[in-house]
C-alpha cells in the first residue's frame, strides 16, 4: 500500500520511499499516535514527511536504513500500523535547511501534556 501525499507545500520534489528504508527518530504518546492514525484514515496523508539521509546525523539505527524520519514520525508510525509499504517524503540533504522547511510547512510539534 502506498501513502501518497495530497499536497506539496514546499513545491519541491516528492520522493516515494519504502518504509523499510526509514528509521523513526522520535516516539510520541500513544494517544497522539492514535489521533494521527485516525486522521489519516479519515482524510488521507496531507503532507509528505521529511527525511534526512543516514550518516547526516550522529545516531546509530538498530538496523541499517537509508533515511531517518526527521519530521513526520507519527505519520510514519501510522503508515506502519496501517500496513503501508511506501510513503511520500521530502529528502533533506542539508540540516541547515530543516528549520526553513518546517516553517514553510507550518509544522508545530504537539507534545503530550499529561491530560487524557
């Protein structure tokens, strides 16, 4: 199953990547992950995730992958849970451009605040 993004807010190339080539960087609260999964099931994948090539960060994945999921970890998780095999992504080769990319996509990370 392929999760195609509805929008291209950055107006740049969108790549279709196999989920097996991605390693998530963050884990969020199960309630937020479930909200994202429910939203995507209802509305589809709105925007691509942002990935960075393996080796650009100083982290060591459990298994070798080509990319880390920098922005869109909950969307990645939802895709895995839904049985997807591919997802649309922007590939960012330069970490210095990440803040600009996130700002252009109006990304405002949500963190669980302890309320049920």
